[in-house]
């Protein structure tokens, strides 16, 4: 007879995501996960698989949330500059709130260079996010110009997210972002 789970897998996955986001993949042990998630080791393996599989699921959980947030910011602002400002502000706030930066950017620098599955997941998200910015710029520009400018904005946005992880203050990040908004004039 199958046992009933004594925990909410989505809530536990969210807890794992926060721990991986805070500590990174390498620094997070299985014991850390068991303690942080409040789940028995056997239940964790049965539900999520090994540490690597759990990390990829946690990264996917983060990615889904981030992409919904990004899309909502763009959809809520008809003006391209206002939409870009909302995206940047959201990343500055989220990245500096707990000093974690962006989980995807963190993964891109820590794990993706030597892990094909993580690299694929990061690349898919980065491409969707880059395309979101290209589409945002294309609202007011020729498509060819939008491709180049959207890609430039995407790379600058990644840089801001790295700077957030490196400990730059929100005020410093906002000053950096100000120059980006002028590109949409």
C-alpha cells in the first residue's frame, strides 16, 4: 500500500530552492537539505530524487516564478521604458533583499560551466528573457534594431544581477540602471 506524503511537495521544493539560492549547489549538502526542508531523507529521495535532480527541479521552480514576474512587469507597462524600469527594479529589489542575487545567474557561474543539464536550463531561460527584451524594444523600433538593443539590454541586466550578488547596494544598482533607460529614448 502506498504511503500518503506527510508534506506538500511544492512547499518543500520552494524551501530547497531558497537553500540552493542562498548557498549554491556545491555548498549545499544533503543533510542541509533534509534539515532545511524538514523532510526525512528517504522521503526526499522518493519524491525528488538525488541532490542534482532536486537542484534542477528547484532551478525550474525559480525560473518559472521569475519568468511569470518578468512577463507581468512587461504586460503591465505599455511604455517600453516603464516596462524596462519595472524589470530592472524588480531584479534590484529581489537580488539585494537577502544578498542572494539571481539564482539563475548564480547557477550560470557556479554549476553550468561543468553541468550540461544545468547549462541547458540556464540557456533556455536566458534566451526567453533576452527575447522578452527584444520584443519589448520592438514595440517602438525596427525589428533589426530591436534585436541588437534588446540583446544589449539583456546583457546589462545580467550584469546588474551579478553586481547584486556581489553586494552592490540598491542605490548603486539603480544608478547603473539609469543609463539603460536612456537607450529607449
